[in-house]
């Protein structure tokens, strides 16, 4: 393995007509990382991944993937990466075996090598149905695992997964993430997009995207620490929140963020002193608990911080 | 390269042969079309509904009317109590034979035995045939009534129809229909196949592999060229077995004509699929090509009769050359100069459309 980072992206932008889908994005991904893209639909996650796989030509900027650039039209890079697209990537009207044979043919793999890889990957994803099973008859989670196997048949260094768990059951999602960790344990780099917060928590680092821009980058803990330098309290009013108190709290200079969380409220403050001062007038019936901010809090703070 | 191509061929065959709709398009539709078009698309006009309008006592008129019926082209329609024009307008009759009110025999005796023939001209080919049949029957009737043998002309034609002596419509029609079917099947299959990959998202998987453009294009087209050729063979065999269409020419000529034609249509289909965003658009694009291709090919309407303005369209139509080749090879045994000319035209088209499809094809999604 070369020493170059898995991904090195500088000022990557792409425009479709007047619309800038990805705007001046730069980041680096080290080998062996689980790197997540978090953002709403249309934030530019998929477009970024497609550019890095050579499926879209960027308008400006540069990138190296696995130490290679796109000067050869992306041929070298395509050989080093595996890509599992957002839509279903297997043919439902073919059998498991036919799908994997086609994937092997696309990558020009030697039959013996492809057979060996198939065995290894079946073991990895714990797939034991016969090869003649029609893909259409498999459950959603298994289809996704099989898609991953097909994308990894040529033993890529870097695996791009575009919303791999969209539309599968929570149990299958957990299984798939266990699989992702197994893949990185093999020394692969995994780039994954998601809009599930709990999935983002499992990434080594997260790039937060919004309307084509990278608005934050770091490990989940780093993101939390930078978004919320002070303490965060969960306020439980044991009933409807008193309007007067919330209004005065919102005007408090020490408050960073106040957001409803179901029946409760999350309030973040600049520091402990500001919190104590602001919550001194908390109604007696209310309870406050110091909590660690979740990624969802981070997401709301960063995204709304821009909109405000 | 070889491995990728084989993988594509296996995959496309597995998909096409597993899909009942595709099987229908490939095998059942051609047979149905052959039968329907071969029998129904007859250029011969028969069963013309004729209303003869004359007084019940007019024996001379009845004799002439009976001669029309006896000819086999006409079927009599009752005319009682309706104006001749109404009969034609309402479609109850294709033609009305109106005899003079004063009695046909008396008028004829006075030397002015004019009979009016009203012909429905909305179908031009039918009207022309009706007119020609009527003239011939009239001449024969006049000669017979006069009690004379038909005048022996000092010179005459000795007509001999060759290559299709019985003038059977299917023999002429079926080669055209064969060309049409091969055209239809290849255009529909190829224009849909790439667009379907794009719609399903599997196109992304294909282009995420390090492949050259020509590898993907060949992979997506070669299976359909093979299927198109198999279809052509099937249709020719059916024409031979069901309609007795002869196969007089050498098979290699048939094969090379079919090959060049199928390459052209598969390229056109691919071109359509590179332009279309979804399968509906591809379907529509296919039909936008197919309609003029079929109508301006000489299969149903003779090319010679088309206005000069439209002739360039005919000369740019691959189906025209393929039909010409099929008729020439199957029915006449393949004349060298006809073969060389039409074959070169088809080969040139295969190259041009193939290059255009290659040029339009992109591996990126921009």
C-alpha cells in the first residue's frame, strides 16, 4: 500500500447549468477510515461521491483517489474503488450467480480469482443461499449486502457506499454497519453517505453537507465540541413549557441554542456560568439534566446557524 | 475485452430470454405480423360492393350488372329505394352503376347507351381498380351483346409474369414484412435496453468499472445484433414454410444483407437510447423512426410514386435497401449489380450510424 491518503480533494465544484450542486469542497480521508457524508437530500453527497468515482466530471477542482488522479479519464481510479450506488445495483431479473459473474466480467477478473473472491465475500456477508437464487426473491437487507459483495469483488482499496441502508429494516441496518466495520478491519477505506444520525455516530469522521457546501468536518466528538463549547441541559417542564420563561430564555445572551426535543427542550449555553444564570429562574416544577449533545443537535445548530 | 463481452452477452441473453414480454416481442409478435400482414396487406382489390340502379323491367341492364358480379371482383348490394349517391356516401356501396332511366336497351339502340359509374374516391387505389375493372367488363359486354367475337387486334401483348407467376400478394409482401419485423424488433429492444439500465441505476455500476466506451457499447449491442439475426432467420424460415416464399439466392447474400441491416438498426436504437432520458421516451423515439422507415420503404407503397421532395427520405432509409435486397435475393436469386449497390448503401449506413452512436455515448452522468 502506498502512503498517499485514500482521498485528497481540493476545491471540488460541479455545476449543472446555473445550479451549483457541489461548491468548493476540500477534505482528506486517511486509509482505513469510515468517512461519512451527512446531509439532507440534495445536499450534494451523492454528487460528490459520483465525481470521486469518475461518474461525473467536476467543473473545477482536483482530487486524488488512492493516490491517483483523473488524468487518465478515471480508469486507474475505477480499478481501485468499489461503488455501490444509491439505487439498487444488482439486476433483479438475474440470479445471484449471474449477477456476480457479470460483475466479474465487467472488471475482467480471472474466473478462478473471481470464484475465490466470491467465496471470501460470501463468508464476509454470511450469505449461504444457492447461487441460482433470483435476486428479486431476496430480502432487502440481503440484497444490500450482496450489492456490497458485488462492488468489492475486485478487491478495491476504497469502497464508496451511497445510502446503503436506505429503505431496509433497522435490524438489517445494524447488520450492515457491522459489515462496514468488518470491511475497514480488512484495511479498506469506506466512504458512506447517510441521513441517519445514529449511523453518522458510527463514522470515524463526518463531513456535514448543506446545499453543496461542506459546513463542518470532524469526528462526532469534535463536531459536538466545536458546535457546543459550553454545557447543554435538557429541560423537562413536566407539562407544557411556560411561554414567559421560554421567551426570556431565548433573549438570554448566554444561550447558544434552544430546540424542542419531543416534550422536552435542549438548551445549550456559552459556559457553565451563563447556564446557571439563565436557569436560575427555572420554574420549580421543571427538571434540568446535563446531557451530551447528540449529532442531531449539532446538525440543527450548524444548519440553522447558517439559515439564521 | 473478450471476458467483458462474454459477460455482457450472457447477461443480456439471460435477461431477454427470461422476460416473457421480450420473448413475446422476439418470437410471437413476428409470427403474428407475418400472418396478418402477409394475408391482409394485399394490393389486390376484391369484394367491391356494387349497387346497380335500374328499372326492374330493364333486362339489358340486368345482364350487364350480372356480368359485373360474375367477374368475381364485385359483390352486389341492394339498391332499392335509395339514391345512388347516398349508397356511396354511407359506405353501403363502394361503387354505384346507374343506368339511364329510359331503359338501357332503348338508349343503347339509339346509340347513346351511357351508364354512370359512381366510385368512392376516398380510397384512391380501390377507386382506380374499380375503374379499370369496369372498363374491361364494359368492353367485353359490348362485344358480347353485339354478337361479335371480340375484335382480333392486328398486334397484341403476350404477357408473362415471371418470379411470381400467380401474382400472389404474399410472395411480394412477405419479404417486405420480414424487413419490417427485423427493423421493429431490433429498434425496440436496443432503444429500451440502455435506457432501462440508466433508469434502474445499473448503468452506474457498469460505468464505475474501468472500461473503454467501445467495450460497453459492443457489450450492449452485440447481443442484440445476434438476436436480430436469429430473428431474421426465424422470419425467413416462416415465410418459406407458411407462405411458400422461395429462397432463390445464396444464403451468404441474405446473411450479409441482414447483418449490415441489423448493425444499422441496432446503432439507430442505441443512438435513440443515448438521447432518451427514460423508457417512455425511448419507446417514442423508436416509433418516430419506425413509422417513416416502414412507410417510405416500398413495402406497402411503391417508392416510384412518391413525390420528389420525399425521395431523399427513401434513399436515406435503411429499410428501403434491405427490402429491395430481400425481394431480389429471395424471389429473383440475387442480381449482382442490385446486390452490390444496395449492399454498399447498407454497409455505409451501418458505418455512419455506428460511428454516430459511438460519438454520442458517454460514460459519465453529466
